[in-house]
């Protein structure tokens, strides 16, 4: 099954894709506000709602705790991820989260990290697929230095990655973005 996973303390996440043939469109948008802070998520299928209208509803692998979101971005709820097995999975049977080297993509998220760094790595978003003929894998994470990193690997064009300069494991909310620019064939990351 093709899928991608979300992790870290995240208040909202958006996935946008465009190409020379398509105008920019939102593929998925998750607010993580199904319940108030202090409650546990439902671990039933499709309990995490995709607000984009595309029906890419998600499931938590284990019940996750809702926490208070960022007051700078309309408060609400967020998910707290604490261990590697904490994640949100979005099925991708139709390949909506595949992209080709001809398509530009942008990922955005509101995150807050505390102790990621040194020996731990926190995934924000990843897609793993080793199906022959399918577009490659990608991941976006906070690396062992507490900085964001975006890596893509495509069977046609090879791998590319970019790392940020700012340490984000400071307990503050940050608006982060990862971009693949198809025209320039460059990978970039942005913060705040």
C-alpha cells in the first residue's frame, strides 16, 4: 500500500502540487482539530479529516493526544507525537501523492519540537514507495541537528536534498515549508 506519514507536533499540514500543465492545487490539508486538547484521537480508519475536499482522510496508527495549537495561527488543536510509532497514515491507492520531476510541489506545516536532535530524528512527512515504475520516495524531517531537511529520490533524475540553517528544536511554533521547484530542479526549505 502506498502511504505517507506525518509526525512531530503539528497543528496543520498542507500538500500542494503544480506543473506546467496544471495550476496549483491543494492535494491534502489536515487541521488536526477533530477533538479538543487533552483528548485522544480515534484510531479508526479515516478519523483524521482532509479539509481540502479531496477525501484523503487519515488514520492514526495508535491513539495520539491532542494538544493546544499555536495561538499565532488561530489556536485550535494539534497532535503530539512522542515516539517513532506515533504517526498519521494517509492511504494513497490512486497515487495522488506521487509527483514527477516535471511537477513542482510545496509542503507546509506548523510544527513545534522540543527534544529532537542529537540521537533522534523527527519526520514531518514522508512517502515510501519502492514499486517499479512509480515515482520515487521523499521525506521531510527535523534532522539530528534540529534543522529541517527535505530529500527526494526519483528513479529518473536521482536524489536531491536541502537542509535549513535554523535549529527548530526550541519548543516554539514554526511555520515551515519544503519546496521542489521543477523548473529550476531545486529543493528548498523555508522557516517562519
